C-alpha cells in the first residue's frame, strides 16, 4: 500500500513525497481512512510509528482551506515539546494547503499567541493549561471547533490535566469529531474514551503497552552511588563493546537530578545539557537543537521529554533511574528506533529499583535482559583549588561493592569537590560484585 491509496488529496501527497515517504506505517494506513470517514476514532500504537501523521494528514484534508478567525480543529497534547512537534508536522504536510496553524503552550509570552489568535487560525495545537488561560482572557474562541484530538491522552491524565480537559470539552460544540491517539491505554483512558467518543472506530496496531520491536533492551545492575561512573564508562566504551557513544538521551526522575547528572558528565569530559520543566522554553529548544546537531553527546531529561521528542536515528536511550510508572518506560525508550530505525535502551538498575523493573516487565509482558556489569572506574575529584591550596590530583579507585572498600584509597577528612571528574591517571578496575 502507498499513500495514494488512502484517499489523500494531491497537495498532501506532494508534501508527503517531498518528506521522502511513500509507504504509510500500519497506524497511518488504518487511522487516516478512519479519520477521513468522519467517525470518532480511538487509536493506539507504540511510539515512533508515525501516529502524528495519522491524524494530522486527514485533519488538514478535512479543513480544506482557510475560513474565518476561530479554529475549526483543536489538538491537545501534554507537553511543549510534543505540541511543537505536532505543529511542525502540520506545517510541513500542509505547505501546499491554504491553512493557518497556530501553536499555544506555556513557558513563553502570551502576547504572540494572542496576536496569532486574533489574526485567525484553522488548526490550533495547544497544551490544556495555557489554552484555558487564553480562553479565560477571552482571547480564544472555541465555538467553531469541529474536530478534537487528544494526543497522548494517558500522559495528560498522569499529569493531572483531566479537569482541564473536561472544562475544555464543555466549551466545544456538541457536534464534532473526536479522536484519541496514544501509545498506551490505561483503564482510566478507556473510561474517558467511553464518555467522550461516540461509536468510535478502534485502531490498534500493537498490543497495549508494547515497545517497538527494533529497540534492543538491556539492563545493568549497579549500586545507586556508582551509576554515574558506569554511565561515563558506557559513553567511553559502549554497552556491548561497540565503542564510544556520540549521542544518548538519558532519563532521570527529578529536575535536580537531571541538572546534577549533566554537571557530573560535563566534569567527566562528556558534553551534556539538561532539559526539564523548570528550564525556559528557549533553553529547552537550545538544548534539543544542540543535541540534534551533535554539539552535545548527552541530553539529560526528566519525564517531560519522554513524549514528543523526535530525534532522527537516536542510537540509544538510558534509564539512569527507572520511572515509577511502568508505562512511562515505554514512552522513554520509544524515543529511539523511530520510523523504522533500530536503537538500544539501557537501564541502570540499583537494588531499590528491582521492584520497578519487575513492574515494567509485567506491563510489557516481556523480560529485559540483564547483562554482566562491565568493569568501570570509580573516579572522584579533590576539592577545587584555592589561593592557599592548589588543586591536587584526583582520586581514582576501582569500582567496589560496600563490602570490599577497605583496600581502596582512603578519603581525606572534609573531602568535597565536584563529583564525576575524569581521572588523570589510569588505574585498575574490577567487576562490581554488589548484591542486587
């Protein structure tokens, strides 16, 4: 099957061809005709399978050409990154259609968004919070919306957007087409779908909560305090002897943890940047741009980046800390092996995360192979230089479990300094024998 068999108009087919696509993915092949039919749609597909085009292309066709000032199609998504990505897809695929696309999200000035709404738009792509802010200011009129899309609806519920979504739905015309797209579907999402969708067409091209087949998943057991040292080793040598890593998306649980790990990797000589909700939109865009351009090797992210980041041929994702919600693991590792490519997902699992790994495996209905942890160096920094005490050499000691540290280099009283610095001297290393 090719795109010309899906009922798309020549303008869209031309834009798709210029992107280099000729064969639709399974979710596109099923979802595009379903959306074009005018029916409500409940669609599920693993990440990286092209589901964004599965609703953007038919929406652009149904909108036809620019009309009026108020948006006629509304797409809600949970994060700034995903919202921006959807908007970029709409602009690329709609380049030969006379349609106006506007993106609305928080973290940036409202004024350009308000000006854009006043000028008029046909397709509005927004995060729920900022959209409600603009509605309350009477800057956004939703009375003309005829098509509503909830993308990554499960994530929006996880982030507490359910009340905002319900408020937005009450502002929309009763007669409209409703579409729900997501990589995973919890029972709560299916309950929302039952309330919102009317006699929907169900499109599901993979089992619930499954991961992309092209993602090679592995895990290493490692004490929590040694994770950063093992991560540096992986960047230098690889997870399976493949050589140094030039690009990896690394996930932490907290914003503070992301900042700290990025600093530690920088101190170890690995170019890194952090991306999370406390960063300004400009900082997030700059970090992502530098990562895509190869200017930094490690992009350290919180859950905010597990949805919506589309990085071409990303070779690996690292779970520096496992997520508390098993479904989030699926979204994290879905950042690699996208659009038919292959990739690897590496998880660093400490003893207290063993239960989280079991929950993930139970949710995915598959086992994550645990590989033998490679030898790696434990490297710590001396205190920074001062006027009275110039900087000394760094401490380099082999990785050792808490039970066999007696023979390692003793730490000086008041030891401090920035952790994670690269060793100036090579030293022995031996396999970590900590119990898991």
